[in-house]
C-alpha cells in the first residue's frame, strides 16, 4: 500500500481535530457567557449588544448598585460602570451550569473579577455569583436578564 493511500484512509477513519460538532443549545449559551465576559472586559456596549436582546423593553440587570431596565439602561453597565470606573477589567466565569427548557434557558455560575480603578489605580478583586436568563428567538439565544451578587461571607 502506498503512503498516499494509507494517509488518505487514515484521514477518513480517524476523526480530525478540524472537524467541529455543531454546538448544542447549552454550548451556544456557554459561548454567549464567554462573549458577555469579553464585553465586560472591554467595557464595550457594542460587544454586549451581540449577547443581549436589545430590542426588548423587558430586559433587566440586577446588580449591587441598582437595577437597569431596557437596553438604554443595561448598556450603561458596560460603558459607564465597567468602562467608566475601571481602566482594566477581567471577568472570569467558572462553575457554569446551563439549563435549557424549550425556548427558555438559564445559566448559573460563579465568577472572579480583577480590575483597576481609574480614579486612583487601586486594584480590585471580587468574587460573586450570577444567574442569566435567555430566550430563543428564531435560531438565536439572547440574554434577557442578569442577577449578580457578591459571594456570601465565609462561615
């Protein structure tokens, strides 16, 4: 058997790394969480708009400083809060669980946040937990609600 024939047969029999499986709904939402973290890291509402359902007045975001309703308020979390308060940001989601029920889904995860305050250069590190709610519109999952809080004090 020639080397070329052997290599061709091997390529057909052994699954290659280049072959990608289609993402499941859970996998798509996990990717959206990664994209959401990238929007926080960049303090960029345009990146966040790729994750959120920006056309719905029903979206909301509960956080320690308040409660935002609708895209006009939610986007300020990325521009004014993240982009305005911190010169550097890094949100690291971990322990991600995704639950899909038809055209609705939610995720729950813990996160670590490293940042540098713009006003004085002080480094900030916080840990928290977050719930995100998604709805499927057509073929796309879109974020419609976030609720996050700091981790409770150790007992």
